[in-house]
């Protein structure tokens, strides 16, 4: 058998992989952009718009996953993990801010590892939401968000596996721990300031009398 005859089916396989990749890469990028927009809408409390964007992103990812099923190589490469991760972040942020509940991976068919990493990234968005609340003197609600951040970190730290098994999770937990400490400090200062303002108000009222 000629070498060219041996290599022809291999070229056909790789051509197919490349074709699938060219079709799915733009879909993954589009899904990531929609998740980012959803997060912005959630922070602006435009929850209906955030939900619509999440649904659109989920549908795009499903379409991309269907395309990727035609390539064993791309299935192994986990090329949609970033999109799934962003979806996990966007859905959990929305459900926590709107309903004080977490979104399960089954709700949107998110694989385990991207779900965990997306959940870890939610800590940063919850800090942003907590700081927005503090700026509006909503200290108790900000404390609730800090509680969510602490719960996420506490639970994720139970996944004590090597980086090769759960890539990037340990680093994200380290980042999350730092964000929680900073948020706790911000809350402590806000509570102290709130108490001081109440005392000053009382003094002012007495002086008026």
C-alpha cells in the first residue's frame, strides 16, 4: 500500500475536525459574550433581560455541542469549557441576586468541572454586587451576599483534587479567599460608619431639644 493511501483517511479525519472547529469556535465566543452581557444586566437588576441572554447562550452552546459530537478529537479537547464556565457564573449570579438560590449544573446541562470553576468566579461578581449595596447603605443585604461568597468557597475547598483532575480550581479558590477577606473588611467599616452616623443623629436630636 502506498503511503498516500495510508494518509488519505487521516487527512480526511483531520479535515473534518478542522471544519467542526471553524463552525464551533464562533458559537462559543458568542455564548461567552451573551453570558457577560447577562451578568451586566443582573447587576443593573434587569433580570428579565439577563434571563433571556442566558437562555440564548445556553441554546448556542447546545448547538455547538451537537456540532462537536461529530469530532472525537474536539470532544476530548473540552473546547466548550470556557462557554460552560461563563454560563455557570451568569446563571448562579442571577439566581442568587434575584432568588437567594443556586442554579444546579443539571438546569443547563453544564459539565462538572466548568460548573465548579464558574461557581468560583461567581465570588468576584458577588463582591461587586455587595459593594454596590454598600454604596446605597444596604448593609444587611450586602452581608447576605458575603454569606453566599463564604458558602461557595467553603464548599469548593472540599474538592481537594490535583490540578490535573480539576484544572484551575485551587487558584480560583485562592483568589476567592482574598476577595472574601476584602469584602469582610469593607462590610466591617460600613457597619462601623453606620453605627457612628446613628449616634451622631441621636446627638443632633438631643441638641435640637
